[in-house]
C-alpha cells in the first residue's frame, strides 16, 4: 500500500481548494483499490468539498473535523488535509452509522460492521474510525463504541479518535462521502497485505498520589476510592474541588487507570470533567470499572518532547524489523495536550516530522479522545482501548 497527504489552507472556495489538492496529487499514481481520509477545520463546507472531490475521484472518503492538524510538514493550525491510500494487495470498505442513541447504538454499529465486513473477501486487519460523541449528556461515548466493536469483531485492531472543534463542543462532525453527521460513527475496514504497528504515549514524568482502588463506580462515574469519596481523595491530595466543571483545572494532572483484562494489567490515561458536590463523585471521559486502581499523574512540557522521541524511535524500530513495507502513519493527539503545551505545541510535531523515514506519509489530528491498542506489560499483547490525554500513532 502507498499513500500521500496534501494540505490546503483554502477554506472559503471549495473549487479552488480542490484544485490545489489535485495539483498536490498530480504525481500520485492510483492502484486497483483506493480510499481517502479528510481532516478539516469546522468552518469548512464539507458537502461542497466532497462535491468537488467526487468529480475527480470515485472512491470512498471518511473523516472528521478537528481543531488543528499534523502532517509531514509539521503542525497545521487549520485548513484541509487529505490522504489517499492505494494498493493492489489491500481492500477498503467504509460507511457511517445514523445518529447513535442509547436505544439504537448497538444495532447501528453491528449492522455497519456486518455490511462493511461482507464487502471484503478476506480477514479484516484494521478498523479505522472516528466518532462524534461529546455533544450532549446522552451522546454515546467513544468508550462504549470501542467496547462494542472490540467484542463484536473478536478483538480486531482498532485505531482512530473523537472529532473535535474549537472547544465549543458544538461544531464537531464526521464525514462519509457526501454525508455529514453528528453523534454518529464513521469507519473503514482494511484487509489484505498490511501489518499495523502502533504506540501510545501519556507523557507523565511523575505520579503525585498513591494508588487508590475504585470500590464504587457506574460506567464513567466514580463514587468511592477505598472508603473515601472521590472528592475526599482529591482534597486529601491537595486539589481544589470547589468547581463543578473541572476539565481545564485538571489538564496537567491526568489520572492513570490500571485495570485487569484477561488476567493482564493494562494502563491508560483518564481526564476528569465534572465533580458532583452532592455525593462527592466525579465524571471521567472514559470507563472507570470497579476494582481498577487510580493514580494522579503530572504532565511536564519538557517530558512531552522526550517521551515522543522515544515513541517515534519505537515505532520506527518496529516497522524496520518487520518484513512488511510501511508507507503510512496516522496519529491522534488529545486536545488537552494542545492546551497544556500552548505556545510550545509546534514542538510536539517537530519530534516526529524530523525523524520520518523517507517515503512515509504522515497525517494526524487533535481529538476529544483517542482509540489505540494498549500492550500488556507481561506478554506484549495488544488490547483495544479508549484514551484521554494521550498521543497515539499507527503505521500501516
């Protein structure tokens, strides 16, 4: 499989934007099977964009809105990024659900999975997709989507994220061909001659608290840690709990969740978004199962750079040691990292763009949640997981 990424800053005239995109792909020869991925800022008129793209390319496009993007050129504040993947020995199928609700999401997701997998003749190697799942309290979470798809697909590797916007939580959307939807899920399945490699980085240089066991929780709400309410533990550790909406206040102190899956321990990051002063509970942006342990970490700007260097080195080593040829790298980085790094955000992109091997295309976005497998410490086996405050990469 080969791929190429083209970016344009033009967002007010889709005909001009697509003309620039076409010029960027003028030397890119398509193979038997192709698919496109689009990341765009929320002000882009996507229906018009696809209308212009479809005049020249008849394969499927999936994508989503994002606050900002990353490419082989580095950090991009806005515009439109398009990747085209193509190959004679790979196959793609893509589609989108309707609006997901508590009543229909299982049926919508499994129906889409069945339809897309039936379009492929061989084993699905990768499920790649984006959700729009933070619009309202009733939105189906990215965690719920990962849990269901992981079970239904028997653990097929998943990668992707949650569409973002300019932090007003109202402009995020997902795309499939000419369709633009909210509170839905768009995905592609890829089969054939691929062997995805992946890595995720939380970038914490210290843990500020002892380990607490979650003794009472419900989905993403934590009520008790040991014998204490969540707010009692936070106050014990020196944190302010006066506010209700605390997402920004806790950005530099993410929580580390360690849980057991198939007898193996895996760890991922979690963000807390709300505190309930009536019962002392907290709402997190991800599943918080009883029996798991929780620690409070600290995100350091300088450590972010060094940890990303190590992650990039690991992914390069993994791909170089494989018999497969790699041409494509996707990344998904949490919006919270963008806010924490602030005016140093371009440094996050510098860490990998300078190290990209020749011939490898790179495309990424800043999200409201990341989907990437987690490796167990004991066996190295990967388990699909939903993350917060995390940087993820996948090479194909």
